[in-house]
C-alpha cells in the first residue's frame, strides 16, 4: 500500500525491525512540552497523510513510555480516517507520578495501518443464539 505523506521535519516514520507492525511517531515541537501528572495534551507530529479509502491509521501508545513513565493515549487508540488531511496530533496523558518532558524528535506513539469494512444495518426482532449469549465483562472468569 502506498500512502502519500508530507513531513514538516523531513523525517518519515519507519519500521524499526522486520517484524514491526507499527512505525514510531515523533514529536515536532519548537520547545519541550512538560506534561504534568494527571494532565493531558496534544503533541504535534508535523505529519500529514493521504490514507487510501478502506484503510485507517491507528495511533497507539508506546509500551515503554507507558510502563516506565505512565504516558498513555487519552483515547486508548486513536483513529485517523482516510478523509482527514490535517496534521497528526497525539493525545497523550500522564498517568504517572512525575512530570514528563517531551522533546522535539522524541518517539511518542506508534502508527499502525488497518483495513476496515463499512456495514449496512439490517433491523431484526431476534438475533441468532450462541453458547456465550449475553455474557460479557469477565463472564468466563479470571
């Protein structure tokens, strides 16, 4: 798949290893951003994408930042739709106990591309029964 990209920094996201599913997104900022505990912010990346219809780009947290510093995404996983043409911003939250400084060029998230399907609704009076039924939220135990 080919994705058109514009980068203010001139640096393009890249896969770090042969088996990597995601590419690191880097902060693009003139001054460091200090993210205080319990606070959130949108970190600019300087990247603009033209994603083909039928695909989305998913912004995901970096596990190292999450476990070492408590830095995560506000919305769990962010979706970039194929018709969005603005700058990619990463919505971060500091769940840790210390301020965290984000510097220009620092790897702050991952970008994963995924195909999706659109659906049409078919209203129904009943749904087909399954073994699971309506069990959810831990119904199978720990």
